[in-house]
């Protein structure tokens, strides 16, 4: 039963596509210095749209955060004045130094008197995936980024460069970009036509091959989320035996494994132990066509693939509690 003395916490996992708010409280047996979420009880949740400030602006971030906290408190049956701490993990947080003061000011206004901390969404994804343990996590959703934490607490990121610069390797956007690239090669005759060619024609409702450019560039305005939405086509084509789809997914696994390899080396993990590496995001939900080659490459470099213990939003809630005791 809730009482006025109960300490409540909010964790926020903010991405470019959606933002998840979790409200929770401590239950008996939880230690803020522990390594798992066994002592947490989730009492409310709320989902909003994407919160990347480059997409919705600083005012948009402020409004989304304020409304989200209000909504998750209402769903949890608590008041915002009873919230002890908020942790917000954002896609894009910390990426552009000159933007940081405006983003921090938006959060300060949104959270008001509630104590809070903020960081990149790769941090809470790592926290949740590995239950607070040292290791590495790779995010592969619309975009991609890797993060890791050593046994002595050093945190490091790898990847996450803007997709316009060829970044977000191994992401859903990257998979779809390679799908469209292969379509252009097959259209030209540089590669043989396979099931992929007709699949793209159907998906984009093309009446001529060059209409692909009109659809994606002019009509979609190169919208990253919309392009990334084509990625499931590659997964289906792989199941149907299309060789180019298989090559794309194998390339995806290698790109994601490269992030882990760099983090493993730079964080100085003990070479005598297999370092756990987890994967979060929709690309890993493709399953074995990605996870099997990913796991194989990891083993060759002293790492092992593990399923995530918790979701990134749960990781944000865990960080809200841990950081409130610092």
C-alpha cells in the first residue's frame, strides 16, 4: 500500500521513435549498490513519441518530459511531489557540446523541483541489459551505438555517428539503406535480379525502377524512420533464401560486433575471462540470422553473447535509484 513516506522513482528511456516512462518504488531487500532489479516494483508506465531534440526541438523535449512525468505519475497513482529522483536517458544526449546547455535547461524546466540526472540512452540500456554488471551492450534499433563499462566503473561509447555520415552501422536504417542500394545494383544489371528486386517494387509500389528515388528522396524526404521501416523486408527475404539478404544480415552482424571489439579493447577487460555482450533493439529481434554470426565473432575475440536481463526503460529506473543515493 502506498504511503506518503514511500520513495518513488521514475526512469525514462528516450529514443528517436518512442519514449518510455517507468515509475517504481523500492521493496524490501533492494540495495542501491547491488547488481539487479529484484528489489524494484514497477507501479506505472507511459509511452510517448520520440524525444530526440534534433527532431522535436528543445521546447518539444521540455513539453514531452513534463507531460510524460505527469502521465506516468497519474498511471501509478502518485503525485509528482512524491518522486524522489528521475533518471532520463536520451538518444543524442552529450553528442553535440554546443547543444548541451539548451538541452539541460529544457530538462531543468521540465522536472522542476524533482531531483534528476540525465545521460545518453546507451547508459541505461547497458545498465538494464547486464543487470548493472560490467560488460558491453550494443543498441541496434533505428540507429546503432555500443557502450561498455569496465570492472572499475569506466564507461565508454563507440559508434552512434550520424547516419548521413555513414554511421549507425548495423541498424535498421543501415539494413534498409543496403536493401535500396542492392535494388539499384540489380536494376542496373550490376548484380543479377533476385527476389529482392520484386520485393522492393511491391513494398514501394513502383511502376518504374527510377521511381524508387522519387519515392524515397522526394516523397519521403529521406525520412530515417520511414526508411528503417523497410528493414523487415530483408529479414523475410533471408527466410526465403535470397543470397543478397543473407549478405546484408551477415554484414549487419559484423558491423555490430566491430563496436563490441573496439570497446573490449579500449576498456581493458581481462583477457582470461569471457566478457558478456548483450544486444538491445529491434535488429536483435530478427533472431538467429543476426545473433548467430554476431555471437560467433564475439567468441573469436574473447566475448560471449547474452540475452538482455532487462529492457532499457528498466535500466533507467535502476539508474534513478542508484544515482539518488550518490
